[in-house]
C-alpha cells in the first residue's frame, strides 16, 4: 500500500472477510500515513456479530450507516440504527450484533490505530487484495 494517500476508494484497499462479516480499512497508517486514528467500513451479515471484547489502548466510535443491530457497551445494551453514533471508551467490553435480515453497515474509527491490524491477523480472517472486492 502507498502511504500518505489523500483520497481513498474502496477498491484501493484490501478486503478482510470473517465468519461474521466484511471489513475495509480505508484509513490506516499504511494507507494514508495517519498516526492518530484509523477508520473503515464494517458490514455485519444478517444474524451475525462479534463477541464481547476490549481494545485496551484505543477508543472506538461506530457510526451506523444502514441496517439495525444491538450494541452492548459494558452492561448497557440498546438497539442502534442509521444515523446513530456509538462511543466506546478504551478498555470497555463491547459487542455489536446484527439482529435483522439485512446487512448492518457502519463506519468504525479507532484512536489511536491498532485494533484494525489485530482483526486482519486473526487466524479465521481471509484477506483479499485491493480491487478484488471494490464495493464491500
């Protein structure tokens, strides 16, 4: 990847597929040179999601683009939908589940970057090169 890109299209970045969905990290240190945050589009398949986990050193923001889901942060759970934002402090346990029959699509932002690389390195992750899935 070329660092310090200013304009990034989905076909410019790799696609990461997991058993619960698809990710495209549009802003990472490797793609844009960003040092303060990373950002990407996440698509959770219907009825899927990821288990409770934490990011000890990064805050996270989720902005729901489409679909509906259940968001858990610590002991609080609520439904989320388009136009809503979720803030997850560093080190706080959380999970996101798609509870509908349509894909749940959201923008995920980590500050500072790092958790996105951990997702890419999971044993169950399949990584496709740029341009193979341009519109995930």
